[in-house]
């Protein structure tokens, strides 16, 4: 598939990100047309390979990531340090705004002892001079051992990976996928449910908000195809429904799917509620996004009235805390079931695991380990 983005940039000279996003082809059509050259295999080979889509994973490989992530805890929690990636360089390329994901990937690489080089501003990169993804990939892969890339166009990271000489991790390609987020979300769900003596198989999850454009719910749903007997309640405005192809895949895998616009009813009887932001940057205009903003909100009163006690509250962040949106109210900040900051902490573990597996050092992390010498008050939740 050839992508028009670089041509578009060349034609317009300096083009701001917002304009690029506005010009992206209709998202739904794009998602359907993407054919990532990745296949689910029974034993996934991480070494030297790209991570572009959750479709690459089988259940064993997800478990393998989770086991390595567990092993990373002492390093992420600053109890130990390792130099296993000493000398290695991560090219962290974010052609779409990001704080959390970018810092989380960078931090994960640093915690393994590697260095991080960042490109964060599309306006100052050569892409604005008309450079193709192919050329950028050839150049940056000469400087790096692994690359993380985020780009507003669905399919662009897979396109970039084809030309890269080093492994590429998809940090989010438009409204298509966000595989590392799905892995950290599932890792979080597993841990949270485990403490309630529940498991992923047989769980009930409600996904709320902009399910049409939200790449995190797309990737998480597709990852959950690997599990059994899940009940999905998909709560969104009709116009922002989960793409039909994902819903039918869930049903074909034997999961039960209920789609509704009624939030209060939809919240009942779930193990997990996963809220999302209206993805304003994927709409033609802010005005259009405003129609949906604030339609679905969760706060303490609604939680108490409609959710089961212990329902895990998740959100990929950033949550839109402006008064007209406020999809997840600050009055739940101290609630023990609010898992949003455990999600971000877990993201570092999962991304460390991905790097360790891709660069094939998962078994030797301990070889270069030592105690940390600086002040580290425990700041991680049990
Ligand atoms: N847009 C988000 C941010 O501001 C991206 C992310 O968290 O993945 O960080
Ligand atoms: N941070 C997530 C993403 O990059 C969710 C969001 O931006 O709303 O997709």
C-alpha cells in the first residue's frame, strides 16, 4: 500500500500536524484496507522482529511478555539497575503528539541501560521537506538498534517497518492500532482481576466513549480474541460505534457483544470499565467532536449507583478533564479500583519486556545487575 502522506507534505511545504490529520483518508476505510504483513503464530519469534499489530500474538506469546514484564519489576521500581542494553540506541520517533507513550518507551529503554534519541516534532523533521517514509526508515535505522514510531496515518508504521533495517515497534498509527497499550492494558486487567480472584477468560468488560476512533480499544478488543467467553458491553454514540469488523470478529470468537447508547444500564455487572476520550484529532472539526464530548461520564455517584463494587476503572490516558468533557471525574482519584496510574506504571514493565525480547536479552538482564546507589523511596503501589 502506498501512502500519500509524504506527497501531501511536499505539496504544501510546512504543514502542521492538525492539517495532516484533517487530510487523512476516512479512517474506517483505511482500517479495513490495511493488511499488515503479520500473522498469528503458535510460537512467536520476538528476536529481531517488528511489533506492529496485536494480530501477531498468540496466547503463549502474550504470556511470555507478561512473564518477562514481571521480571522487570525490581528494575522499574528502582530496587536494582541493569546495564544489559549498554551501548544500544532507541530511535523514539513520534510524528503525532504524545507524552505518556513516548516517555514510557524512552524510560523503559533507559532502565535497561540503553540510550534514547528522540524525534518529536514533525515540523522540524525532514518529512516536512517531502522525505518519504522509506528514506526516513533507511536513515534512522542506520542510527538505531530498535525504533518506536507513532504516526497519524493508519498503516504508516507497517510501511516504515518494511524499509527499516532494525526492529520497529508501533507506538500508535492513527486510529488503527496501539499494540503496546493493549498489552499493558491486558497485563493490568490480569493483575487487577487476579486480586479479585477473577480471570480474563469469562470476564465482563464495558468499553465506553469514542470506540470508532480509539485505537486502544481496537487493539485491546483484538487481543481479547485470544481469550474465552468474554462479555463486551460497548457503550458509545451510534456514530462512534466500534468498527463492524472488530465486533464481528469478537462474535466469531464466541464472545458476547452488547452495543448500547445507555451508559447507566451498560455499566452494570462488569468486572472492568474501560473509558476513552473523544478522539478530537480524528474528527473533521472540533465542532463535530463537541457534539459528543461529555456524553458519557463516570464519577463517584454514578459508580456507586450503577457499578458492582470492585469494578476496575481503566482509561488509556490522557483523560479529558475539561469541564465540558470530564469523562472520568477526579472524585474517583482515591478510589481503590481506579487502575489508571497502575496502567501507566505497568506500561514501563511491558515495554521493557518488549525491548528485552526483541533484542534478545531477556535471559541475561540479571548478569549486569547491581543495587541502585541513589535515594529511592518506594513510590509504587503494591
Ligand atoms: N496523546 C497521548 C499523550 O498525550 C498519547 C499517549 O499517551 O499515548 O500522551
Ligand atoms: N493515549 C492513547 C492513544 O494514544 C489514548 C488517547 O490518546 O486518547 O491512543
